């Protein structure tokens, strides 16, 4: 597709269960980002992938959160043993990267709304 | 640390009114500044941006000027439409970093 896609669009789960959220970036975009948007708040950075470099995981809120990016394209964000405070919209974005390392505009997917009961 | 502060919403205006949404920032250095918009049921979209002081970003009738002296990037539109109803986010990025730092968002409601 032309844009960033995410699946599922909505996920309702029970406390303690694991969930996987998927992101398909725009083809050719080497940079991929995960953000979390909690109700009434701005976006919170979670993790950044750039090519084959080690990802920046500094934004992950706990060790229950992990993410991987296979083949430099699709990414999966996994939340283990979900808690109610994990309820939020999880947004994925991708961008091109300048040869100098600078970034182009980030394009966002529609998000996955996660509800933990 | 670096941060972005936006005026709280919701902001409710009548159609054809003048719009200002305030955004100020704190940064150690010279960031690039952005306004993103999130229409109901849709993903975030870049509305406009400015990469250096005194630059003016503009798109769809919206404008914002990068003011280094007041560390501001206020969003303005001369005549709003119902279709402008959305949540608007101000954000910055430092050249040396890749993390967008976001304001909390301002919900705009335009009544016909």
C-alpha cells in the first residue's frame, strides 16, 4: 500500500495476556518508530529502528515491552502480561533518512487501539 | 530537557472565525518545528513545518512562524471551516536526534 499500515485496528485483551501489534512501513523507508498515545495526552516515544543499526529502546516503559523489525521492513511490538495502564493507542511511523543521517518527515499509520480489561 | 507546551483545549469556534493555537517550546539548541493534525478516525498527518528561525510554514490555509526570540510556533488560520475540526499537535525534533517531542494536543471544534 501507499501508506503505513497497522494491525489490528482494535484489540481488547484481558489483564495478564500477551499482545502483538504489527506495523507495515512505507516501502523503502529505513526508519521506523513506535509511539504510544494515551487518552488526553501527547505522544510518547517508545522505540526507533534505523536500518541494521541497534534499535533505540530508551522509550520502552518496562521490560514487558519489546519490539523487533524483521528484514528491515515489518515491525512487531509485543506487550507481555498486559496491565490496564497499557491501554492506549499505539502508533507506528516510518521515514526516509538523509545520507547525512538527518530525517525526512515521519508518516504515521492509523494506530492500534489497545484496551486491557 | 526539550519540551513542547500547547494551549489546552478544546477550542470551540464558529465557522469563518480566526484561529490561533499557541505552541511554545524549550530546547537546548535549534530544533525543527512541526504541526501535525489528526482528523477523527484518521492517522496523524504533517500539516506544516519550519526548520529555522523566521521560517513560515503554511498549508491548507494554516500558517505558523518559527519565532526564536519567543520560542514559539503558534498555528493560525484566517477563516476556519467545519472540516478543520481535529486534534492539532505541535512537535519539535533536534538535528542531533530523531525523537519527535510532542505537545499534548489541542482539540479544535468548529461549529457551523
